């Protein structure tokens, strides 16, 4: 497991290392707060994120957060261990929602180092991340690449 007491570098990471867990709870208020700030507050679009009556008729039978919000939570997790430059200098983050992340859910994200490589003098570290809710249901998976020594 990665230690908070140690500077994270390409050399200090090993394939199989686990990132410390990142836990976050979702609320309807945080979902509502993610709406487009350019849209008038009095006329948000009806959708599965902010309209419980509309959402209960849909696929998830209730409101859920937007996948991009969950991706932002994963980014927040990674930024605890890697500097912003690790993403902007050749890094990437891909997220796939698997199940709904609902108001009241508590999700724990875990991550594992899956590969290390050097290309054109740059060191890359690949990570796999998954999020599981309080019932043990998989909410989503992500793949990230960071450049820790950027």
C-alpha cells in the first residue's frame, strides 16, 4: 500500500501497490449542485439527476449522480497522491459507470498499480480503480495513467 509518509515517485511504486481507499457519500444536494452554472436556476432541465418524479420512471427508478461527477471523485482520490502535473503531462483517466450512484449511497474507491513503463524518457504508471457502494454493488471502474515524476 502507498504510504502517506513517503514521497510517491516512479521508483517508489511497485506493480500491485494499492492506493489508500477513498470514501465519499452522495446527496441529492450535491447532485443538484452539479448542474450547468450557465442555466437559469429557476429552469433546470428535467432529468434523472434532479427530478425525482421524472427519474422514478426511468432506468434507475430514482435520481442518480452524473457519471462525470463520479469521475471527478476518482480524480479527487488520485490528486491526494499524485500532483496535477502527473495528469497534464501525459496522464489520462477513463471512467465507466456500471451501476447507479444514488443519493444516500456511500462509495469506497480502491486502486491498484497495474503497470509501469518508460516511453521516450517519460515514466508512466497505470492504475485500475473501482468503486463499490455500501451494499457491495459495483458502481464503476476506471483506468488511469499518471506521470509521477512530471
